[in-house]
């Protein structure tokens, strides 16, 4: 086996993984589906491993995930070298990152916007629940992520960023309607919760621990996005966990009340990235870590 990879073959492989099908990959690369399939099979033959699970959607095998990791990192290193060699030393650098919505909706941009602008960084962000961003790094779909997973995967580092603090909140009117006698198990069975997505376990874990209510034992809205999620709560659709940073930033008069003022939920976050990376990515990683630690608990 040789690692002298044909760029046409690796381009076809990446397109299939990123689009989820041979047909969509063909449309992206302006080729036919058989041509894409032929290139992927040639790459699999060269490496002696199956790289794509032919399912709907198509997805990378374990070895395919390793290859995606390699290709993403190689592209970043190449882009960084080209920027250094170019006449324009400030050539843009694209970073493919996986963030949780609460980080992106609170501290990420205020803390890092000046750095991203100065370094001419182009962001390619995937927003995912903090318990699932790790998978995107593992499968090669990102080169850095913010996750609740404290242990680094092989070849990576995991740096603690701090703790994101959440409070269970609702509007005064909602509290009066549903929890006039406090946050009881009986009342929580009928009061609507606002969660991000079905992957979001923050509210369900809290209610399971505090009241012994399993997931599905109460009605639930699903509203993705930090701001949209908070808007659903502050306009009275339901109650839920909101980051303390977002509560502090809310100054437009839409009031919410803490339902459990002595019991916050603290979520530890970690920055994961590869040990071997470009100099610019190393610098940005340090700045991301410093910015997070300055704003998180």
C-alpha cells in the first residue's frame, strides 16, 4: 500500500461522505455517479479497506473516518503553508469547527471576533449538542470541537475551557400558571418544557435527578438555537435551562424567573483538537482556550 493518494479519488470520497450519497457527490463535482463510484473503489483498492458504507445516507467506515481526519488536517496544513508562501501573508484560512449552540450564542463571537477578523479566518461551523460534537471530530468532519467529553481521542488533546452554568427559568406568568405551588413532580408532568433538540439532555437530566421524571413523562417543545430557545421561554411557551451568560445579556425587559434559584446546572466544556496542526491553528486554539476561560466559570 502507498500513501501517494490520487487527489481525484480523495475528492470523490470526501464528496460522498459530506453529501451523504454518490448522486449528490456527482452533482457537486459535475461528474456521473458511476464515475464517483469508480474513483471511490479505486481508493478503497489502493488502501485495502472499505471506506464507505453504502447506505442511505452513505457514511464513512471506521477506516474512512480515519482517512477523513487525515484529509482535513492535510488540507489545513497545506492552506497554512500556502498562506505563508504567498505574496499576501494575510491569505484567509478556513477552519471547520463543531460548536455547541450555547457557546456560539454566548461567548464565542464576542470573545473571538477580533481575532478571527485580524487573522482572516473563514469559519465553517457545525452546530451540535455539546454531548455530540466529539463525534464530528472523530469522524473527520471537523478539525476542532467544544465538547463535554473530558478524554481526548487518539492523536488529539483535550483542554478544559471552564463551566457553562445554566438556570431553570420561566416567565412570571408561566410560573404562576403551572408552578404556583412550586416545582413539584405533579406540576412538572403537565408543564411544557423547551429543549433544543431530541439530543438535548440538559432539561431531561435535571428533571430526572430533581423530580425522578423520566424523559417523555412531560410535554416538550423542540426549539434549536440559543436565542430561539430563549425566546420560546421568555415569551411563555414553556420553561427550560438557559445559560447564565445569556440571562445576563438580556436587557430588553422580557423578564424570566429562576424556578430553582439555589440549584444551577453546571456543564464542564473541553476544547478538542489535533496534536499535530498548523501554526495558525495552534495559535487560534490557544486564543479560543484563553477566551473561554475568561468568560466561563
